[in-house]
């Protein structure tokens, strides 16, 4: 495709989305839910078609020798299609944030002033691999009254197209405009860069995927981007920790699902409890095949530990590797977090009231926890109902983003003829 | 200055601000207020010095033949210095948003989850002319726990430097780090572009000034920018309007202060009341020297009206000119607003309950009003205490931005040993 054709194509997507967004914004919750439930029904009814189309992606991927982990991420089967449909039904059941008045007050001159939630408008999602993102992200955008432009990875091209076609078919039978959900058909990556220029038509870009993808989006976008680059999460075991609780949480935070952004990467332990706590903890990690890399003091305390290098402290392993550091107090733990952390998730294990308060006040990560596993930094787990991603940008949203974070508020003002003097 | 030197200078400003932001964030309200009150005291005590330095800017401006309106914007006298000090005292008296827990809930597993306000970190303000912005913006950033880098226009260079020096002198006698307030000394505009690259050190950019300045900032910035380009505000006089009230509001919205963004630029009138309403309204405008440009129907109704061109509907006059259009119903009024408006401020004048509801629901501007002057779209007037600007970006803040809009929230999570299954 020529550059001109790509520009035109991007502009067409943007304009169609903006028109759809204006028609979508005033719809009632019932009308939007009707579309979501119909989408779920149709996905299940067309399960055979979806699995067939997915087969094309799998064949292409196999021919190109991708890893079995990647194949698993791309694959759809009837069970996964059902799960996708179920996800849509869950979004339909969530409260609609649009037109909620979040606050209202009265001014001395009698004006009544409030803030009402409204959709952002048009959201662009740029993602990789898993085709279920197509349905999940579309559902969250639709429910919050936003039109969405979805641009998935080429490795799931046929699957994403097929899911998009089914979702749009459902829209056509409801008041939701079809262009509220657009799945980009052009495979050329240059189209993404054209989309990122359309600040007049697209209000927000959410990239989901590896750090390289996200950095490329941020570098090219004129549109605000909400993202997180990585999650280097810490657990700090304080001198006043309940060590049994600490062991349980530290094991869970590292081992339960190591491949995700809210898994712990570095364990910080107060020197007063390190001799009692670390040998057993490390033994437990080893029994779960976790490779432990330690600071000099950790290596001196427990035989056979790989020494951690400077690079280890700022590495997001996303696998069964952990770095461990003994610190002399909470100040040193917080210094370490500020220096090497990614402002994602940190947890303190302590029985001290005063230290729990201080840790929560001083650490400014997107989620700061006391006596809980970092794995809880997730929209579903924290009670947002669902999440479209986790943000470590502080602007607009910080932490997991649910439906409310896909809205903004306008001021509404009710008067009786007030003028300014 | 060479490009390398500029880069180093920008980086130094950014790094110093980030260090200061970390020291500023945990300070108590009392500590921040102490600095604000001391700043006010010192500004008044050094009024002579400030007026002297301001004289240099005025002389330079006069030598360069700037307009008398611009000279007035730059000028400082003891009264204006007192007003600036008073502004700081008012900010000190506002409630501190930092560490406010805005919401808290409990999860089925016993986790207690909340959202706590925290400062954004480092804010860059790029502005023109009025030197009082230096003190106002510094105060709002400081109160909300943010370090600020201030880059004013070269036309007020000496005044801004002098104000900055006094503010920093006050910081030095309190716990607020001096680098919480940095006024850029380098006059070279290229430094601004270097600052706009520092996404690692600066969290938010707020440009204040003309549309050209703002577009240049948006085009170059890697950092999120909150801004508004212009305010094309509408009043729609409905068929069910109280016409006396309508006349009072329409006059106020246009005439009370025409040079500001929340002044009305276009008046939309329902055809059913136009014959009764418009002749007297236009007479009233003319008596206040307002030039009226009308649609064909307006011109036919009232003799001697200049016909409005297509360009008029999307022009922010910022002076005593108004465009007037007769519409056949509210749908046509809203279509006009969507097509030509800037999502800033729109007001309906009506006695109809149903139409007030519909207008407020359907118009998604930063402030949507019923029976009130558009001039109320202002942080102080709407009850935010003060404002650092008005945003028509929907991301993060939409409408006037007060102290709360200079914060974000982190999730805080209190557990008793919870792990994910």
C-alpha cells in the first residue's frame, strides 16, 4: 500500500469511529447491554467458524516455527470461545459508568455544580497475540460508550478479523452503530503510525504487549497513550513481620503465575529477620524450581546462591527467577524501590501499625499493599469488575483501568439566571 | 548556547525537580502552607525590588514597540504584588488534596482497597506575558505536592526571575526544597523543546497562552500535555426560554469580559422566539458596541446586520463581536455546536425540564450549563478554589483544573495475609 493510501485508510477508520462514538454516547445501558449479550450469543453460535479461521493463523505460525508458548497464546478452541462469550456477559452485568454524577455541590450564588461521567470518545487499542483481547477490549469500550479501533498482531490476523466480523454483525441488529467496533484489516505496520497521528479523531491509545511495542507506540503517537512498560514488583519483609505470613505471601507473589506484570521480581528482607526467614524461604523457592540471585549478604547467609548483578535489580524476569536483598531498615528498602522499581506494585509484610502507615504513605506505586500478595494488583481482584490494562502513567489513570477509567467527567451547571458581576 | 549545553541544562532542571518532588511529596499540609505564607510575606516585603526588575521588562518592551495592552499585561506595581501575595495566601487556605482517600471498599476475601491521592510529581508550565502566573502556578503545584519548572515568556524575563528568586528564598527557610520551584533562566526557546523530551523526569506539561504556543508544545512533547486550543462557547436560547433571563445571560456571556476563553462567541436562537427576542437583544449588543454577524435569517429579521461567513462560526473572536444564528430546533442547535464548537462551554436557556435534561445529557463539552452565563466555567467560580487552567483534552482533566486535577490516585490495599489461589 502506498503512503497516501495508508493515510486515507487511517483517516477513514478515524472518521467512522468518531461518527459512531457520537451515536453511541447517548445510548442507554439497556441498549448497550443488548448488543453485548447478542455478541456473546453469536460468538458461541459461530464457534466453528472462529476455530476454522484460527486454524489459518496456527498453520501460518507453525510454518514460521513460532514457539509452542506463542502457539498456545494464539489458539482458540470451543472452550476458549465460550470463555470469551462469558467475558462479554460479565461486562454486560457491570454497572454502566456513563452519565453517573460523581459529585454535586452548591455555590453561594445558588448555582448547582456537578461532575458527570461521559465517554472519552474513540479509543485505539494496539495489541499482540491473544485473539480474546479483540472481544474483551471491544466490550469494555462499548460498555463505557466509546468507539474502538482494534489493531491486533499479524500472528492472529484471521482470528481477529473473524471475531470482529461477528461482533459487528451483532451491532447491526441493535442500536449500536457497527463502526463502534472496527478491527483494522490492513496488515502493514505503517498503518499504526498513521493512526497515531489522528489526534482529531482518536482520544486515547492503549498499547498492550511487550515493552518494544509500547515504546514504539509512545515514540510515534500524537495522541495520549496510557501504558506501562514493565512491572518490577517488590515485597519488603519487615523486622516486625509475621514470618509465616511472609513466607506464604512471598511464595505466592513469585510462583503462582510468574509470567505476569504483578508477579514479584525482588524480595527485600530486613536484616533482623533475614537469618531466621531467608534459609527456609529460599529452600521453599528451590523446591519450586525458582532460581535465586542474592546480594552479598544473602549469598553469605545461604550457601549456593548465584550473586545478583546490578542489572538484576532492574530486570523484570517474568519467570521463575527472583533477586533477594537484605536491607538494614525500611528506609533502605524504600530507597531500593525508588531506585530500581517501576512504580507498579509493592507490598510490605509487617505487624507494625506505624510501619504499615509509613510504607503506604511514602511509596507512590500504582498499588501499595500491606500483608497481601502483589498478585492482587488486577482490575478484577481489586473490584473494578474488569480491566483493560494497568497504567503506570500517572496521568488520567494509575493502576488497573476499569470502565470508569475509560470515561472522563464534564461539569454540569444548573442555574436560575445567574450572571457574573 | 550549543545544543549539547541546552540538553544538559534541561536535564539538570529535570533531575533537580525530580529529587525535589520526592522530598516534597511526604511533607504535611502545615509545612507546605508555611512556605506559601512565607512566600507571600517576602513578595510584599520585596515589592520594591520586584517593581524595579519589572521596569527592565517594560523598558525593553517599550523599546520594541509592543502594544499598550501587552504592556499592561506585563506591568507590576505594589498593588499587583499585593494581589499576587494574596493569591498565595488563598492557596494556603485551600484544603490539601494529597493523601486524601477518595474511596474505600472491601473485597469478598477481606482485602480493604482504597484510592489515595498523590502528587503527579513534576509539572512543567510554559506560559506567556503576565508575571503573576509565576507565583500562582508555583503555589498550586507546591500545595498539591508537585515540583514545578516554570518557563515564562521572554517579555517578562526579569520579572519572572525576580519572583522566582523570592519564592525560592522562602523555600530555603522551610522544609520545602528550593528546587520545588525552578524558573528557567535560559532565554533560548530551544530549551523548551529539550524539556519536552524529558518524559523520565517531567510528568505533565501545561502550556498557557495563545493557540500557536500550545500547538508548538503539543507537536514537540513526549510528555502528556493538558491544554485547550480555544473556547468557542455557545448559548442556545430555546423556544421555552424566559426571554428576560435570556437577554441578561446573553449580554453577560458576551460583554462582561470578551477577551477570555469562556466568553460566548455564537448565539443560537430557536426560530419560534427569534422575532420576539433578537431585535431587542441585538439593539442591546449594539448599545455596548458589539458587532453582530448574523445568518441569513438573522439578517432578514434585523436590518443592518453583517452577514456571517462560514469562517465566523469557528472563530474565537475574543473581542466585542458575536455571530448569531437562528435554528429550527434543539437538534439543529446541537448539530451546530458539534460541528463548530470547541467542547469548551455551552449553555441552554429554557424553562423546559425535559429540554434541560436532554441538552445536559447530549452536549459533551467541558461545562454544560442551564440558565447560567458561560462565564462561570472557571475554577474559582465553580468552587474548585483556584485553577491552573482549563482543559479541553478529555484525558485526565476536562474543564477547569484545580488542586485535585494536579494529583493522581494510587491503590492502597490492606490485607491479613491474602494470597491468590
